[in-house]
C-alpha cells in the first residue's frame, strides 16, 4: 500500500468538487471534506499524517543543519511521508526556520519553531491548493517570515514583509503547476525564502544545492511532470510495473 492511498484500507483517494459532511474514522470529528477514500473512509487533517508531522517537528527541533535543502531532503526521506499533502508545508517551515536558528545570526528559539507549526496548521489544509489557489506552503513560509520580523495584525512594515514574501513564494510555485506537486512546491518555496532572507536581512544561509534530486517521481498519484520539473531525476526514475510513465504534457 502506498501512502498516497487510503491509510486505512489502501483504496485510492477520490477528490470531490463539492464538500461532503464526513466523520473522521479516527477521532470522530464531523466536518466538511473534499477528499475521501473510494470505499468511504475519511480521516480529518489532524489525524491524517499526525505521526509524520511529529517526526518532522522533532527533526526541525533537533537538527544542527544550516542548509535548509539538506534538512528538507532528510525529511522527504522519512518513511510514512505521503507523496502529496500539507506535511510538506511542515517540511518547508521546519527546514527553513531550523536553518535560520542554526545559522544563529537571527535568534530563533524552539518555542518559535512550535509557533510556526501552530500558525501554519490554521491555514495549510490538504487539497486546498486546487480548491482555493492557496497552497499550504504559502502560510507555512509566511508564518516563518512573520515570526522573523514580528508581524501580526495591525503591524506596518512587518506585515508588508510577510505578505511580500508569501506573494513571491506564490509567484514561484505557480510556475510548477500542472499537476501540482507538494515536493516541488516545498523546494521552490524554500528557495524563495532563502533569497528573501538575504534581501531583507543580509543573511545568506549556506546552501550547497537547491536543486534537490527527486527520488519519488514514480509515486506521484496524478503523474509527475517529469522533465518539466527542475527536480526530476531521470537516473533514479523507476516507474511501477504496469504503470507507464505519463507523457510529458499530458499529466
Ligand atoms: Zn479506505
Ligand atoms: Zn480525526
């Protein structure tokens, strides 16, 4: 069973164009939902990926790495990480803010890392990139920038900086659409955040390679964009048997 499928029974996930009131199989919460297992199982966002989100948080708190792309790559390699999903918003925020913390020129505490995760949890909702145009990586990196510069409602330049950063991330991510890929969006968003930090504060994080080789292309449930994606790595691409690669341009 792949992590792209229903976590309970392994059946494919169906994406709805209109919400349906469903009950979470795990916690019993009843809420409007836009994605459901083809056999009817539903897991709310909190229960879906709760374990892997804690792993990502723990990694962000404990790593000593100053290169956010290396941290992101290590997080991508964790077993149990879905191919797609707002766990990647946690990765973008965790990799970026932990790198800033470890760099040390701007003081970031573990409490502020927790704060970033709490903030992004309010706006990073699975599947909403397609439903509202707001990918969860935007509020994730917005939360990081707002923490770095002390933005909140009613602030002046601090809020402008935060919204400017989010706008730049969105402008970069939109170039990678068709279909969406949370891994590509997270890496592109990280690149924007690194550049923004340098522009706004003069802090250049030590990045060795921002074009991380994607080892997960064959798992993409909607079809990897293959060589249209800057992170695609033909050498490691192993399409599953009976699942031929999608033609470029037809994804
Ligand atoms: Zn199921
Ligand atoms: Zn639940």
